[in-house]
C-alpha cells in the first residue's frame, strides 16, 4: 500500500474536530458562568464549582485515555475502526449533550452531571484526535499543514462561538435565556457533523513489528496483582514524560498561557457589563473580533516554519499584555471614545490570542519524536493525556478561584449594578491575573529550542540510530541539540 498524502482537503477534514475544541470551550469560558449567575440564579462560587468539579474528575479520566488509546489496537473494535479513530466515531452522536448545558430552570445537580458528561465526551474525542498528526505523517511540513488547518478551523470555531451568541442575544434580548439554549443546540449538531467527517478522512500509521508480535501472542488473563502492577507502571510512564526537557517547557508555556486566556474569557463579559457599562451583546461583538484569527493563523503557519515557535510566543504574549493594560486604562479613565478604543484593543488582543492558541498545538506533534530518541517508543497518547490532564486541572482551578475572588469581592448574583468594590475586583482580576501568567509563559518561551531546524537534526539522528549507527560517531552539534531537547546526556538516550 502506497504512502497516503496529507492534502489540504485531508488537513481540513482533520481540523474540523477543533471547531468543537475551539468553539465549545470558548462559549463555555465566555458565557457559562455569566449565564448561570444571571439566568439560573447561582452564586459565582456555585457556578464556578460546576466547571471545577467536572474538570477535575474529567482530568483524572483523561489521564487514562492516552494509555487506553495507545493499547486499543489489541481489541476487536480497535482492529476494525482504529485505536484512535474509534473514539471519534463514538463521540460524534454524543455531542448532543452540549445542548443540555443551556436549559434554564434546572437543578444544580442537573447542570453538574450534564457538564461532567460533556467534558468526558470531549476528552474521549480530543485526546485520540490530538495524536493523529503523529500517526498520519512524520514530515515536519505535512504535520504543520495539518496543525495549521486545525488552528485555522479552531479560530473559525472561536469566531462563531462569539459571533453567533451575540446575534442571538441581540435578536432575543439581553434578558432572554432562550438565546443561550438555541445557541447550544446549533453548536451541538455542528460539532457532531464535524467529528464524523474527521473520522472519515483520517488514518493511522501501520502497527509496528513489536505491536504485531504482541497481537500474535494473544491476550493473557491478568490477575488482580498484575493489574495493580500495570496501573503502577502506567503512572510511572506518565511521570516519565516530565523527564523530557522540551516537554516540560512546552507544558509550562501551554498551561500558563491558556490559563491566562481562560481568566480573560471568564471575566471579560463581567468586565464589560459591570466595569464599563457595556451590554452583553456589545461584549459579544468585541469577542467576535476573534475572526482576525483566521488570516493570522494562516500567516502563523508560514511564520512558525521560518522563525520558530519562540518568536511567535514572544509576539503573542507581549501584544496581549499591552492590550490588557489598555483595557485597564479605559476602566480607570473612562474616555469618551472608549467603545472605539475597545474595538482597536480587541482586534490586537485577538491577534495575539490566535498565536497563543496556534503555537503550542503546532509544537506538540514533534514532542513524541524527542521522546522516541530516549525511549525508542511512540507514546503520542501518553503525552496528549498529560497535556489534557494539566489543561483541565488548571482551568478548573482558575475558574473556581475567579468565582471565589468575585464572591469575596462583593459580587451579587443577578444584580444589575454591583458595588464599587466588586467592580474593582473584576477589573483587577482581568488585568493582573491574566498578565502575571502571560509574563511567566514568556520567560519559559525565551528558552524553548524546539523548531524546524533542531527537530530535523533530532529525527535524522534517530533514523541513523535505527539503522544501528554507532553513538560514538555522533557529530558535536547533533549531540548538543539532542541533549538540549531531551534533557538527557547523549550516552543515556536510545537505550533499552
């Protein structure tokens, strides 16, 4: 069978799943807490606890998903539908759960269970899906093509997730909860269709000789002690990912920057409505300027190849910090032209945000290659699970902390006007909470060395070692790059 080509249509089909990844969580981040405090009548802490509890539980479940997909080829379903793609097929129709989050007048338990279900279904889809670029090709340019299409569609999802609710809120009125439910239903159907298309157009790499040998041996029945040992070994495998220096830095950059973005998303509508006296539909219009992310993502696909991720991170975080300072100045001085200034700042902020979201997921497919140099294994699912676990844990903590800060700061649920103390807390959270995390992410980004050049050197060296090349014959520059990316002395890599 000939090598399959990663074409633009294939890349688009692969990327469609991130319409859910980019869209669903943008809507949740921007509107769910506002919806629960304004229409359902929950306090900020109660509303935030739904997100926090569900994502902590989901984070633990997600931790096991990577290992499950790595070994799913041993099952009948995995042999028939693929060890990664099977989960897309199952997850597609389950997306309807998303609409249930936006039904008005239900109990706290109902919202908690529905949100927990959606988070688990999303993990069921996203963790195996995130491994597919590594499965489909080893080529840097082809993987960048997949990731660029993915992030372009994610940017489209982010735009739709802010533009469509804004139109519905404007049509039904700021005080009508039906707009939120209709929005949830529309997106639930759209997500289901997109995930199914991804299932149809993607593929997985052929099983390695070691995998085939394992299948020929067949499955042996495990004792309870064997299962405990297997669990312990799996946890050791997860811990081992942190020994890879490039992954440690990548994870720190990813979690710090995305958590900063979460804080902004959670607080921005509150900031507009209560600090600046701007309507929620106007806040949605400002957020919908995320459409600028579409052309920026396309440009970033070329820029990451030419300049590397470190420079993209620097441009992204610096511009976002400046914009946050600008929003804060508007709050302090209330200029007469504040709406016009808000639009300018929102455009620049969304440009930075699109780079923030684009870059880590373009870097991720190359992390398992660095790991392979050390372990001689392909562990894409393991790294995807660790990233997802970290992401869900930090967003849960950030959302819950924001809820506590708002409530302790005097925010009163369902009240049209808030106290000066509560308004000040909202503004300070937006400015200082998000900016501090972006500064930390920027510091890590300046020392991040994985790019097209260093990745090419590493892959070439791994290919040489696969052909039984002598480690004593490595050239000094290659040795230095491999050691920097892996965090291991060269003598310690590629050992059984």
